[in-house]
C-alpha cells in the first residue's frame, strides 16, 4: 500500500511580505543605534525605520524634546533627533539626566531665589571646551562637558549657586565657575596636580576641585575640598574632604537636595544644612528640629579639629492655646564625641537671646561646635517659663543629632 503523500509546507514569508503594523511595533522596541542599523539591511526596513513616530520616543528619552518644542522647530522627530545628535551625540548618556537637573533647579530657583537665575551663563560651545582641554593639556570628563553645554556655570556673584553657610563671624557662598575661570585656576602645583576648580567662594577663597587624573592619592574625577596639613613640614601636604565621585553624581545629588527642600532657603539663598527627618522632638505644644553642616574651611585633620554648625528650629503648634505662650530661659547640652568623652554645657538663653514662643510662632538660630574626633552627637533641653503663669517652668527636649565628617584622604604628594 502506497504511503500517503506528505502535506506541503507553507512557503516562508519574506520580509517584504510581512504586514507593516507588526514590523513597526517590533521596531518601536529598538534603541536608536539598532534603528539606524535597520536602514542598511533592506529597502523595506529602510523605509519603515524612517517612520517618524518611531523617533519620538528617542527624542523624548535622550534629548527631552517636548511636543511644544517640536512644533516650534517645525521639524520631524527624526530630523530633530539627527540634528541634536550631530551636536550633542557624545553626551547622549548624560544629557537627559543633566538637562532635567538644570531644568528642575531653574524652576525651583525661579520660585524661591529668582535673582540667582540671572547669574547663570548661557551654554559653552564645543570649541570652547576643546580649547580649554588644549590649554590645560588634560581631558575634561564628558559629564562635565555636557553640563557646560547646557549652562556655562555662573557669574562671580553672591549668593552662589552651589550653596551658602553663615555664622556670626563667618560667611561662605560658592559660585559654580564658568569654564574659562575654572581653566585659569587649574592646578599643577605639588599636592593639587591636575586638579580643576569647580566652585569658588569670594569671601573665603574656598574651592571644590575635580581631579582630572589619578595622581597624589586621588581617584580620577573625584571631587573634594582641600585642607592644609598643619602638622606637615611641606606646604604641599593636604587633606581632601571628598564630596563626589564624579561630576554627574556631585551635581545631580546637590540639585536633588535643593529641589526636594533638603536645603533650606534663607534670605533668598540656598543654605547647605542637612536635616535628618528623625531628628525632631515634641514636648507638649513645642517641636524642636535640627539640621547640621560640616565646614571644611574651618576644620583640619592634622591636628584633629572638626568644625560643625547646626541650625535649630523651635516651633509652637498653631492649635496651642494663647495662654501656652512662653519664653526660653536657659539651655542644657550634653556633647559626646566618638571616643565617648562627654562635655556638659548649661547657660542662659540661646545665642544671647531669650525668645518668646506663641501659637504658630517659629524661632530659628544657628550655632556651632567642634570635635577632636571625626564624629559626635549632641542632645539636651531648653527650660521655658509660661508668661501667664510665671511660676511654671518646664523643659523642652532637644533631640539627639549626629555630626559626621565626610570621607577624607591624605595626599601622597
């Protein structure tokens, strides 16, 4: 008996026979590089990969181009992607993150510190950055270059974009240097070889530097404050308080602190106090919260002297009864360093004042302390008396707050 004939297999569909919609759906999952590669595989894929809606996602993802911007430019999505890539292609992995950070920062400043907006400079040109590299004979990292293609730092003004700090007899405000000023401060001296300043304070001369090479104990692109080693015989001996591992991390983490309200706005400028949300204590109707900051310009590692400032906010609930109005009489502090050594301080008022606190009222003040260790903490209480019942005294808890010196390195110069 003859075997039944085998059924004929359907002929395979060629790419040209596949319907358009499934192919476009597949192409929509490709990254821009793969989409470009498809242009060279066949005439059909060349046509499909030029489908304009496919490039919309890439324009938004990499260049943050909005619908409004597309209408204003009167170009297709592919043309916008291509022209932007020809200008900023080397920064494609950094641009969206840094552009968003700059946009978020400007939106926030426009609301809270509008005069700071006018200090920002327009973008640097690619040839300007190339000229600086030729001048200092060092390569600038692409994340740094990308940021300066968006904004070329700021004018040397007060307040500075990178934050302020103030005590009774000390003030610091750091400007973000433009590329030419930064190049003028490029260091080749022993201890700071191949270091580019990122910030500058007109009042203290303090800068944050970025290492452009791994020399003298620094990692490439590390960012730091430099502090002289006062016990060393060589002037080139410095200690470096590390503030960032790369420009991208350093800048975006700072912006995040600003726009999320992590740093307070005081007198139309950004103050770099860090607030721990757990560092709050409420006694009856009065809440005390604390934020702290390390001051590298007043600190040293050799000899050990770590300077911290703290800002305290005392607030009475707006729902408190008027007869709860009270006045601060004295303070008590228990100060403990990393070795467990304890120092107790008691005295009248705070910073020479005896504030009165009523319903909905806030009193804030700034003070400072030093440790011989890299960390320590403080806690204590305020003693108040009621204005309506002057014989009534009570203590208000100050929550324990910790102060920790940033990571530091000693230069191997």
